[in-house]
C-alpha cells in the first residue's frame, strides 16, 4: 500500500479521502479492503511519533467509514483491546482543544464513544486521569461544540464510570462541578438525562457527594429540575437525594433542602407516585 511509501503517503491519503466522500459504495469497498485498519494504524503511529502529518485526513476518512455496516462486526476486534488507539484519540483531543479546532473535536469524540463501548474491562481499568480531564474539558467548553459531541462525551463518562476506580478519577478531574454548571443552563432533554445519570453514579462515592455539596447551587438545581424534564431525570434526582440524605445529611444540608424547596418537591413526587398507583389499581 502507498501509505507505507513516504513519498506517496500524502497523495494516497488525499485519494482515499476523495473516494470516501464520493459514495456509500466506495466506503463499503474501502471497509472490505481494510482501510479502517490502515487509518487506525496511521493514527496510532502518528501518536507514537508525535507527528500530525495527514492526521486530519486519517480521522475524516475513519469518520466516514466508521458507521458502515461492514464495520460493526470488526469494531471490538479492531479497537476494543487497543489502549494505544484510545491514547491516540486523547492526544488528538488535547491538540485540537488547544488550537480550537472544533471540527476535529466534533469528529473525534463520537469515534472515542464507539471505541469505549466495545472496550474490555482491562482497557477501561487502565484509563489515566489525563483521559478524563480531556473529556471533561469538552463538557466545560460545550458552547463551541455540537450537541452530538456533548452527548458522546457524556456517554464516554457514563460507560467508564461503571468501574469504581474510574469514578474516583472522574470526580478528581472535576466532573461534578462542571456537570452542575452545565445543568444550570437550559439544555435539551436528552443531555439533561445523561447529566443526571452521570451525577447519580458519581454521588455514589464520598468524594462525589462532597464535590456536589460544595457547589452552592447543587441542591437548588436538583430541586428545580425534578418534575420538569422527564421521568428518567426524576429517577436520577431521587437517587441523588437519597444518597445525600443517607450519607451526607448534615444540618446545613437539611436546611438547604428546606430553603430551596427540595422537600416540597419530594412530597410532590410521592403524591404523584401515589396517584399513579391508585389510578392503576382502579383500572384493574
């Protein structure tokens, strides 16, 4: 393949880029010919050598081919056990967040999400703090990015925090404070649901609850969103309230819950649940 010949490398990348853009048939043939494997190799090699030559082209080609039907069955084998590839994507995110290349960040994050979804537990357990810092910085800089990128970043954190050691790293990287700040802004329903799912996971550990309560608006935000977004958000809000009440219910916390109307909201949830229960039994 011309990719292995330095003098032909750029031309080969340009040609593949053009073919991938041209048609779905071309993309299908390229997947079958092993181009995805080649692009993963190019990206990983670029990371190890610290060079960016044709890196954008490699990522764009990979994005175009990633969702092909022929790719689905190969993903776990190709990237699910490849920590170098995850480290490469993290490196690329770092590069492009520094130079404000929004387009590339928007392309990399969905690939990272798909990679994390097929990664085995050993790979997930070896993720470094720097990985989580980069993902959380995407949430922090959300105004410049697409909704798809923000959702993908939240999915990455939810998927990885199933391991306790990762939960601690996510909290250490400052996720709780950034999630609360993001939740204070008006968000679409799906993003709010993902944020609350993640917050509930993080509040299951002591450091997560401590950070949550350290934010002056955390309980007020939780109370305000309850019964206003969706049943999924309500379930996660109740889970967070339960964790806070069980493990962190100081006098100050209880007073804050009373002050911002959280107790009233909890009573309203109980009334709504009772009404639903009674209605269901009347219909029997």
